[in-house]
């Protein structure tokens, strides 16, 4: 990754975000009541949101309380940041906190910043065989057995369409990639149910963190958050993929329910193959 990466609920957003990919189709049920918590209501909220996800060009973005320079920065930069956000997500570039912008900002997403996009398809590993493990943390109610099944499937999503192989090792063994669930008590990147779902570290750190307080599920509906879809997105990040803003890419930063049979979307297949090569030579049909 949904952050490229890779999600948005509901058919309404189909009209809001451009996409060239027609292979995978998101589940088009109504949006769950679980995710209707409004985080961004005001311009001040939007400013904080845009700063969090990398749109703030100001150096002092992390100051908790406004200073003169921060206020000036906010007044000057908010419209620009909103335009950048709208352009990034295929929305009309009005520079205003429109209803469509608010709706997207209040959609659960990946914790990896949108900007800058320097790491987009930047190859970070020189090998194709990886080990991974799931480490002790705060496990959600989905349970360890289903969690491991879902994560294995996520690795397989990438392995099926590339030269990559992944081997699970025990928790105490050294691994290239390691995953864990935690919550806002132990990780300031998280914020309770909804909002930020998970994030990944880039380059060869190989770390993926999931917010344990999300309603994780193995089901493919939009009542809860499907773990496989989010894990596949985050694995995409640790393999070197940045966010992709097509509606039907698993690397879209926003959570989009997809069907199991639509994994892996075509855009993502091309991106992973560009980094590591296809599973079979082109002459064999891939
Ligand atoms: Zn992401």
C-alpha cells in the first residue's frame, strides 16, 4: 500500500476519482456505520490532516500550538495543500474544503504519507527471496490463526505475479520483513478505529504495523476492514512501491473493499514486475 499502495468505500467515490483500471471492482455496498466518524470537519482539521500526510511545505508543521509564523504558514499554504490533495486524488482543484474532500479525508487510509512521492517504484532490495514473521503485539479479536492465514495470502498476492518468494519464520528468528499489531497507547501513528489503519517503513527496514483496534476481518464486505487487502498494500510498501492513486489499485492510500478474485489488480502487477520481474518470462504468457 491502502497507506498505495493499497482504498475508498462506496460507489459514490467512483464518480470522484479517475481510474484507468477496470480489472478489479470494489464491493459496492453502503458504507459501514463503523467508519462514519468525522475526523475532518473544519479547515483547522484539514490543515492537521494535510500536514500529517505530507502536504505541508512549512518547516514548523509539528508545533502543537500556533505561533505567528505557523499562522502565516497556515493561511498561505492551506489552499495550496488542498489543491495538491485534490490533484493527487483526482478531485476538482478548487483549493477549498469541499464535501468531496471532507468525505475522502474521513475515509480510513494508510498511515504512509502521500508526499513527497520520491520512493515511487524505487527499488529498495537487491534480492527476491524474503523471510517474514509476525511478532508479539496486541492481537485483535480476529485471532492468530486467521491473521496468519490472511498475511500469508497477502504475500502470495505479490509472489503469484512476480519472481518474489516469501518464507514464514518463527517469531524469534531474524526476518527480512516483520509485522505486528499495536495501538495508540504504544504507537503515536495510530488513532483508534478508522482513520489510520496501518503503515510500513521503507527501504530495508521491513517493518509493518497494524492498528489492533480496527475491526479486522477475513470477509470481503465493507462491514469491517479486510486484513488481507491492507496487508497486501503494506507489503507493497516494504517491497518498494509508493502510493498509486487509481481507484482500482491496491496501493491506493484509501481503503477500498475489493473481491478476493480481483487480487492482484493489473496496475499493481505491472508495478511489482517492473521492480522485480515477472514470475514467468513474457514468452510464456505473463
Ligand atoms: Zn500506503
